[in-house]
């Protein structure tokens, strides 16, 4: 159920999507101004002047904070400060900000993401004085309801429902048994980066040598393994459950051999080692594990401390997927905005895992996600309603918009911090046009000149 997971994970955290800048007027972005200065006046739409969503449109704010273990922010408190009265990052900053719109009338699914460094009017702005800040600080300082209102006023749409995750919760969702990690294409620099961070062993395995087989020993006598050898020969094995269920640690008690197609065989060794023997006598070595009625066969490269692993598609567990999404610069030409592309890669991979979900499975996943979030004002009914709408729209193309488009952003430094100044009036007009009309876009590289942060 490909579209369903987007509702909950476009988290991360985090999916700034790119709109094409072709034929766009970039004079605002290229206007010559001192980099260190106050932002120009920001015009917003007051909350009571924002129209209600169009019939059939449902907006949700998805947030991910930059902490592994978080302290949920109590309602109604003042912005946290230190002993000197300076701002304090106590509850975490929202480095992932995504608006999901389900339009059941027009049969559309839309994602709009907001860069974490966007300059905004802070909630303490008055009629006579504008106070500026970065959008990713608002949750920590004022709370999620204030962030909903602030984004609504900057974009001119009413958002009232939100759900917030921390890194650990995202990791746990990726590792849910119904999802079992993600398959992601890794380039040479990304492999070297992950190897340098010593991702856990067997958590980033080359996909052409990784196979996870699920089963039920009460119903199924055999696990079916379809394996593609390095010579591209396709092999099939029927592996009896009884080889593994007789031991607590998931290893065979004695080395066991299982015959496969085309004269091949697979050998399970007592220590967790594994060999696939082809008809010509050549061997492909690897390892295996068995846990929770799941057999994992691994013969591909493991990037753990191996920066020479081959470029290609890899299977990634939750923790390593988080590290991959958090990569900021894997090469000299990389930018902070490429991290958002990696988040999208993970999201798309997870969505693919859900493509065949039934509505019952989608609701089960909604229940699991309700248990793996830091803070939300969505009830279980809100969540299952959204799951039902997303399920009904599962065949729709996901349409994407990023805040800001390239022609509506420029670098700025104020209050001793680097940020991105946004042409909110222009963005608001384009975003509302996006909501009102089908606008398919594609991702492109996005670079802000002189962005030092």
C-alpha cells in the first residue's frame, strides 16, 4: 500500500521536494543585499482570515525532531532558557517538516516540505514589532500547536493535525516486522560515509545477496528462497522450518545441506556461516540468521567498515537507514539539501514495501505508528480515517512541492545565525495554486549560493 506510509513517515523528517525552476523569475533571489542583516518584512495571513480547507482536502503536519530520545514538550510552558536568559534547545528542533494533503474529492495526494532553516515570523510578533527566527526552533520554543498556526499563516492554509517523531521512533517504524527495513541505492561516497561511521554489522547488505523469508511454522512447513547467483543464474530452494526452530539461537545443530534447482545446494553451518554451491562447483559464501520466524540469508557485501563495497542496491535496517538519511555531505560537491533527497529515497522504499497491504494491514500499521510517536493531537480515529483515505488513494501519483522553490530563497545571517530568507508572498501564491491544480514535478539538485550553515 505504497501511498499509505507517506502519511506517517514523510517524516523525516524530512522530505523537502524540489519544484522545477524553469521559466521562474529569480530576480528576488538574486537581488544584491548584504548577507548579514535583518530579513525584509514578512507578510502573513492572520489565522482568522485563512479559509477552511476545500471540500475533501485534509492537511496533516508531520514533524521529526533532531533527538534520539526526547522529552515531550509540556503544553503551556514558556520558551526554555538557560540561567542567563538565552534560548535553550531542550525539547529538540524540527529538522523534518512536511505537510501531507489527502484530497478525496480531487483524488490527489500532495506533499509539501519546508526547509529547516527557513526564516519566519516568530509567534511573539506583535502588531508593532516583527520578531524573526528559524522555523525549526518553533516547536522547542512555543510547541507544536504554535508551529501549526505559524505554518498556516505563512502558507495561507489551515493545518490543525500534527504528529511528531524522534529518531528512535523512526528507526523502530522502519524495523517493524511488516516493513523489515528498506532497499536503497548507494553510491561510492555514501558507502564510504556509512563505513566510516561503522554501521552495525549486517545492517547494510547488498540487495542481490540479501533475502528475508517470513513464515509461520504453524502453517508452513517450508520457507521459499529465490536466489540470483553472481552469474545471474536464478535458483530456488525449499528450506524446512525444522532446521531452525529446534534451537533457541536460530542456528542449525549440525551442518545441513538443502538441494535447490539446477543442481545447486545451500549449506547452513553451525556457526551461522553459509555457502551456496552452484552446479559447476563454485561457491558463494555468506551468513544466515533466524529470528521471529524470519530467515535472513546474506551473501552480498556488508558495508560495515568496508568502504570498498560495490555500488548498488542495499538492504538497510532502521538504525543504518537513519544514519543514511542524516548524511549531510558525503562528497565535496554534496550539499545539505541532498540529505532531503536521501530521506525521500527511504520514504519511497518504505512506500514500496506497503504496496500490497490490505486495509486491515494498513490499520495495523496505523496502530503501531500511534505507539511510536513522541507527541500528536491525532486520535486513533483520526489516524485510521487518514489510513482509509490514503488506502483509497493508493493508486494516485504523489505530487510534490518544496518550500521554498529555488527562485524564492536566499542566504541570510541575523542574530548570529545563518538562515534562509523566504519570499513568503510568492511561495504562498504558488503553493495554493499547487493545491488547486494538478502539478507534477520532478526532483532536481537544489543549491543556495553562499549557504555556510
